[in-house]
C-alpha cells in the first residue's frame, strides 16, 4: 500500500442507528488515532456486500452471508457483531397465512432487502426456495402494505415499526434460529478488515473496538448522534433498537457467537446455499 493509503482508510457501514452508534467516537474525533484517518462511507448493506466482493473498502460492514464469498479478501473483526439474541429479521404480511405458502411456485412473492443479506440466507433455510424480489430495505413494509408483495423480510428498525402499517408477524427468524440451535444468537452482520492491511490490522482493530466501547460508555450522546440515521424513530425507539444490536456481544462475539457463525455458514454450505465453506478468522 502507498504511504497515503496506509494513513487514510475507508470505514464503510450502513446508515443505520446501530452502525452510527458504533462508529460515533471515530466520526466525531473523540479518539486519538495518531496518523491514521478514517474516511466514513455510508451505504446500504447490500451495496456494501457487493463492494466487498470486489475488495473496494479497507474496512467494511458485511452480512455474514456475504462473508462466505469474501473471506479470501477480508477477515472478521472479533467486535462489531450484529447478532439477534432471540430476535432477528422478521417475515411480515398484511394477514396471517402459513409460511409454507411462500414456497417457490406457490404463487406468493416475498420482498427481500438483498440477495447477500443474512436475512435472505436464514429465510431460505427456514422456508426453502421461494419467489422473491429485491426491494430497498426501508421500502419493504410500504410495498407489502400496498399489496405489491404477499410478504416482506424486514431488517433494521423496521423490526420495531412494521405494526404501524397494520402488518402482522409470520416468523421471527431470530426466534427460529434459537429454537434450531439450542439458544444460539442469529448471526446477521459483522465488521471486516481487508487482509492486505497486514501489520496495521491489530492497531486498526483496537481503534474500532474502542469506538464501540466509547459509545456504550457515553450512551446518551451516542444515541443522540445515531438518532439522525433512524427512519421514523423517536429517541426511545432508537435507543431500544440500538440496544438490540449494540451491546456486550458487539465488543466480543463470545464463544457461542463464534460457534453460531460457523454453524450458520456450515449449514448453508450443506444445504447448497453457498458454494464452499469460508475461511473464518476472528481478529482480536
């Protein structure tokens, strides 16, 4: 890497309250990072997944599903996890029907937030093959409400607000995964760092972990900052959503968290949903 590139690193993450909370300290220069400058890039998770396939950003959030396709270029940081602790992406509809009715060829369509999202991978494990269309994640509840789709796969803060549009819950995939695995958390997203950063990786990793810790220690100001990234959320709901996905687990996956990722991707491989088992490395 060039001298300039070694000092200015792109830190890419979703424009969502939980990611904003995690990176608050770095975004507002509350940490001394020496000669390393972080340039923040905010894009939806499916765009980040696709960019990671090309290795574009040095540090990026990705779906755990997508990590299976980029593990040759990136290693997983042991912090920055998004895990569903008995909750997760939700399949919602205008009215209740049997989830098996979403099976491929049965005449119903599911709106999903992206083909590389962990929500899509978990839904395939739960339902099997289904007919779907990719819709921007924050538009899915509206599309289902308008009758454009029979059901929608909801991620991010939509998990807390879908009832506002009169939608009903068909399945919480975090609950399903916990029941399948004896209570393991559902792996959703992780922070990754490009392998070619080499000797810089431990130092950069420590800054990123320190930013998460700073947010947790200065919760009120970090939530206030993150609120600007919450669509249709007030302060109370933003705080609730952030607590779901930024907590002690975010500082360290834990042994059960790491086990769950391996199990999630191993099962995906055995079911033919990913082409090969990924190289899973957790960087402290």
